[in-house]
């Protein structure tokens, strides 16, 4: 039973790590898209002030979106960790009760 609970907890923690990694990858993709868009804008003949404004806007939006995804994934990971912590506490209590002969 303890081994199964341990496996479950490891699985939950693995899922949380995957969520965070995916958010990081998504953030990287967003920033890459922003860089490509910036390169496209810079290659066009436009006024540099307009380019800088558009550049800053795209980067700001990309960073904001990336941060939201990272924070959302961290919140999901925290929930998963909290659930696993409660399961560990319950398992510990059951084990202690079993040792004391309380069923």
C-alpha cells in the first residue's frame, strides 16, 4: 500500500514537472514567434520609431503571455503537490494507526 502511494505521488509530481516544462517551452515558442515578427517588421521599410514601438509591444505581450502560462502551470503544480501531501499525511496516519492496532 505504501509502495502504491509512493508511486502515485511520484506520478503526480512528474505530471507537475511536465506542466512546468511545457509552460517554459510554450513561453520559449512565444518569444521565438515574437522575434520572428520583429525580424519581419525590421526588414520592411518603416520608420524606426514605429518599429521600436511595435517591437516593444510584441515583446511585452509575449512576456506577459509567457508569464501567465508559467504562473498557471505553477498553480497547477502546487495543487498537485498539495494533494499528494494530503495523501502522504493520510497514509502516515493509517500506518501509525495500524502499528498501534487501531483499525
